[in-house]
């Protein structure tokens, strides 16, 4: 086998292993080799070899006396190191906690992962009667969530156009339903400095979103929201939005950056 051919096989194996980790990480319960093969299209024999390798390296943990897997301790350590690199997360947390108390809403700070927003911090008001199911590691659609729309709205023109085209291609026939509200939301962001999502990401959730930029140019989307019956549209726009924008400006000032948009 030539060196080039060997390299291609190694890269292919790496890509397959990473796809297994992603499926297992997003699953609600430990996943077996057969389910992994069916989900990814990778032959079961190959899946078995890959999961055995990943277990041996600590990236996966195998359930006792079964062929089912969950994420391993090595990934927990890596994710902790990943989060420690987010300087803005630590700086923003006291301000976002204050926003949660002032608004009575849950606050979620997220970064982009393909066409999702991946939550890296989550805060709830002490007065919350209902605990949000969104926590660190949760994912929200970039096209329908308030944090995702704010993230898109804050992008420079060429990056924004490229991302919108990616969303169009990957949503397929659903694009015609997504496009009008998404474009309106981007216009909203340009005009107001924030985006809204009233029941679009989740029918029971009302949320506002704004974008932040870190000291090294890294980008974040932040959502402020909760149950629609506790946070009606008018209250969100008249009471929560002004406070949210004040908090966003304070964070940007301390970070030495300007609010995006």
C-alpha cells in the first residue's frame, strides 16, 4: 500500500470515528453498535472495531455486560479545557446572571457548531418556578433560535451570505417556510440590535437574542427567554429588550469590543 493510500484510509477511519462520537454524544441513552451502523451507514464490523478503539483510548465508555456506549472521561476533560478557553464566558457570566434576575428569563450563551448553536453556559433566575431543559451541551437550530439568528445577523456580509446559502441547501424543501421569518429577523437585528423568536424554535418558548464578540474575534449568540405564558411578546419587547441591550453593551465595554451589528 502506498503512503498516500494509507493516509487516506487513516483519515477515513478518523472521520468515521468522529461521526460515531457525534451520534453517541447526541443520543439520550447509551447506543449499541447495530444502531450506530444503521444511523451512520458504516458497516457493523467497522463500527465494532472503531468503538473498541475508542473505548481503549477513553473516548467512549462501554456499559457493563453490553455492547452499548456513552461518551468517555477523556471527552469530559477535553470539553472542560475547551470551555476554559472562552475568556468571554467568565467575563460575561455576572452580567448574564444579572440579566436573568432582572428579566425573569433563562439565559443561554452559545457558539456555532455547523447549523446548530451549542450552549456553553446557561443561567436561570432564582425565582424560576420551572427549570429549563436547556443546559450546557444542548443544541438549538441556528435558523430558528434567537441566539442563532443574532449570530447570523452579526456576521459580515460575505460570511452571512455563505451561511444563509448553506442553510438553504441543507434545509431543502423546508427553506421556503424558514426563509421569510429568518430574513425578517436579520432585518430586525440590523434595526434593533437583537432578534426575536416567538414560538419558532419551540412553540412554548419566547426568546430574544443578541450577539457578542470576544477579545480574539470569536463570536457568540446569547438568548434570553422562557415559557411564553410567563414572558408574553409585549413584555419581552417593552421590558426585557432594553435591559438586555444595556447588559450586552456592558459586556462589550469590559471585553474591549463593540457590540456586533
